[in-house]
C-alpha cells in the first residue's frame, strides 16, 4: 500500500454549513515511526468537527485536513519502532484529525484495546468523550470523592461520559444542566443526582439551593463567556471551573475580587492541541483507572444514532440542532467486527 492509493473519505468544498461536505476520495496515509495505520470501522461526530467545518477550528500542524477526532478499527500496518501492537489488533483511539475516512494513522501511545464484547460502534463512541471528561474532571480539576460536579450539557457525549466517570471513580454528587425533561431522565438514569432545566430556571441559583449555598466544587463548561458570571457565582470556595468550549462566546467580564476571596481557579483546557507525549500519558492513565470498567458495566458508551458515513451532512445537522443524547456514530466499514 502506498500514499498514492485512494480511499473513501469525507471531503469539504470550502467552509460553511453541513452542505459543504460530501463523500469523496483522499490518499491513504502511511504510518510513520511510532505510528500504526488503522482500517476504520466506525468513527463519531464531535462538536469540534462542526467548528472545523466552519473554518473556526483548524487541525493542528501536520494533521490531516479530513475531519474526525476518534476511530475504532483494525490495525492494517505497523510503523517502525512500534511495540506491543500487531496487524489485526482491534483498537480505538483519539485522532488529531482524519477519522472521517476508511484509513487513518495514529501514534501507538494513544491506542486502546477495544473491550471484550464491544462492537466497533460501541468502541467509536468512547475515546474522545471519555478521555475529555477524564482529563478535565480528574487531572485538571482534581475532583475528589464526596465533592460536587456541575456538568453543563449533561446529555452530550462528554456529559454522559462525565456523569458515569464521576460516579465510578468518586463517587461524587453530579448536577447537570439539560434542555428537556427527556434529557433530564436520561442523565438521571446514568447516575446524575440532579438535572436542571436551564431554559426554565437560573442554573446558578438552583445549584446553590441544591448544595445549601455551598456551590459546586468543579464545573465543566463548554459555553464559555455566556456562562462565566453564573458559573463563578455558583462555584464553591476553592472551586475549579474548567472551560472546554466557547459556544457562548470567548469573552466575559471577570470579577477578580470574587475569584480572590473564594480562592477559585479558572482553567482553560483543550485536548486536540496537546502533544503526542501528553496524549500518551493521558491514555495510559485512563487505561489504568477506567478502561476495565467498561467490561464490568460500570461505564458504557451512550449512543444516540448510528449512521452510515454517506449521511455525514444529516449527522452534523443533528448535532447542531442539539437533538442527540450521547454520541452520533458514523459507520465507515460494516465488514469489520
């Protein structure tokens, strides 16, 4: 196989709405030193993909222009210097980009074995959201057992992962914000203690009421500027606010005095731009502390829909309409199991 061989892939014609995407062809990449080439069975849609499509979140230097931040499949070839992995191994992994295609390369250090009994679609729904939640809740914010987590967008992919991780590795009290009663019930079925309908009530006031005015110890937020004041208002003394998205804007007015008096910390965090070394350390920690819990049933991927790669336009529209509870998985090659 050479770099001139072609594969199915989602390509874009400029930037803009979902209609700029179509199924086309791209060159099959080659595994470099320390990398493997994966024949992809399934991938998944992430909010970052929609931002990349709009031109707001380009891939890191050296990464594929093809969208897609995770994949599940089978190792096709093994690059030089790779140990512990072989052709034919079933793997799931984070990607810097390139998942909306039949093949992608990945650093060996970011690979995880697919849990026994899990399908490729199950596996494709794990890497991005579970590693994002694990990274930010535990390694950035240091959530401790008995502390309270406020997770915005509880029914999102990251939200459904965060609920489960906080309960499995805590246990901690989990409060989520959601947009509907159906999503509230889904989050509570996963273990959330309280669900706040943010369209009907002030989430900051509700959090304070639920915590006897103490506030949340950790808040995981993808809204950014639009929620900053309310977040810091309901953040506990010594609380940690981790911002992982900017759906509500990139700017906010900061009450520095409140941060000082309450000894609060504000942490900005992204996963995609981190180095391979950082992602390898994160993956190794997740494998030690959490991966085995999928086999026991403590953790499970939450999948809203499985769609063929040909329906990529509709998949993006579904995500941007906030119609999903959990992940939107894309089936790339249904011949792989």
